[in-house]
């Protein structure tokens, strides 16, 4: 939980990675202001494994290093590093924290996962947190005390003693003058890095030449994190499989050019309900997948209903073509995303004539609308 003070700001994971790396780099810097304590909460193990080598170096120079994640104990930690296992239901499970503290220096990042996302190059980068960060010793001191209290019963006595020794040294010394000036400069640089990234080539353009939100399969793989570091149990994502069929022989009856116009109209109808953060991919000639972060099951079903309505509305432009639409809906925090299950469900829905099917725990349960 965030302590009293300025209101938390909304931060994307991309910006948090920049700040956390800066704090970790400060912990690695050679300085004669020890002893040093570092505490980091990673939410899920894959995120720590990506940084394991860096934390091995931090632990080699720190008096005590604490690493926490949900469900698993970080493997192969060096001497001086202590793992903490978090329960998925506790408040700390949704917290991303990195704190470094010495008698003369402090830096802290504390952010709570909102389980939401904003448009970004990847789904991971767009994950949204509420939090604060700074390079002020007294704020870092507060966070070390807080985390020591919350994690104390899961740390061995030798780790608690080492943390308490650092806290004792910090309390005996005044904070270093000029912290606010240094922090102001760091915030300026972090803000400029973020702005430069947002203004980079193609940052606001949708990939491909199709309607907004329509991407190809390789782009979708990259955006959903299948080719990078991502973890289950964090951001919920709604998947909507859609199969759109029309009467056999329609291209022959109305011409290939008309069929191409119809296909573009179908794509426009399918993507009409999408938000800027959503994506859609055409899997086959008549099958699509919509990927919508941070929706509830009820909201996802409502979007599926909108898809049915938008496609049905095409009859006003193509009165001689009746489009048959079947959808399958799930909301999941699994990674990788259960695309195969959704495709199986939409195939089942098309065979059985069910307009909307829901997918839950890898079992198809029909829910007709």
C-alpha cells in the first residue's frame, strides 16, 4: 500500500522499467556510503528471472538484498540475498517495488498494478500502475520500514538483523542536502526519454494498411508478449473469436470485386467496437480474433453483442447477402493466451448454431444470446 503523501501518478510499465533500472544501477555504483539494503518485489517469477544476473551483482555488494515474487522462490540467489514468497491474494502481490537505502542515499519506486492497459508497442509495456518514485533518502527509509514490517515474519533473523542495522545507521544521520535538485534533474531526463519514445517513428500508427486495430499474426504475437517476457496472473485479457460466413457462391454471383468490398465491410464492422488499446487479427478467410485488455466477462460479452449487431447491420448495404456470425468469448490472465481454446469454441459454436459461446477453464460452456 502506498504511504501518505503526494497523490500517486499513473505510470506505464515502460516508464517503471526505466526508473527501476536507474535505482538498480545506483545500487551497483561504487560508493563509500554503506551499508546498503535493497528490497524488490517482482510480482511474478518471469520478471525477476530477466533481471537475475543484475540482482546477483547487487547482492554481492549489498549488506542484505530481499527479492519477492508470487508463488515461487527465486532460484540460485547468492549469499546475502533472501527470497520471499508472496501469496496471490495479499496486497503485496500487486505491488512492484524497488528500494535502495544507505545512510547517505535512498531511492524508491512503489507502484500498484491497476490491471489495466493503455496503447503501447506491446501489451506488457502498456500495463498501468498507480505509484510514485523518487531519489530521496527519507522516502526510501519509510519504504524499507514498511516492507520490513510486512515481510518480517518471512525473513530469517540474520536478514532482519542486517536490515535493522542499516535502519539504525540511517536514523543517526541527516539526509543529504540537495536531494530535491538531483531528483528534479532525474525526472526531467525520465520525462524526455518517455516523450522521445512516444514520438518515435510509427509509435502512433497502427501496423499494416488495414482499419485501426487490425494487425497480422506476427504483430499480434509480438504485442501480446509471446515472443518476449510476460507472466500469467497479472493483466486480464478478453479474447473474442469470430467466424463470419455468407451464402455459398456469393463471389461467383456478385463478382470478385464485390466480394472484396464485402470483406472490407466485415472487417470494419468487426473493428468498430474496438478501443485504441485493442487489437484484431484475421486468422483465416472467415475467422478473426479480437484481443481486448482489462475487460470483465460481462463487458466482453457486450462487445460480442456489438459485433453481432454491427455485422447484421451490413444487410442494409448488402441486402442480398446474409452474414452468419458466431463468436466465442473468454477473459483470462493466462500467458500465453489460450487462443487455441477460443478457436475450438468458435468452431463448436458455428457447428451447433450457437451465436455466442463462452470459454471457461478450458471447457466450453454454451451461452446463447
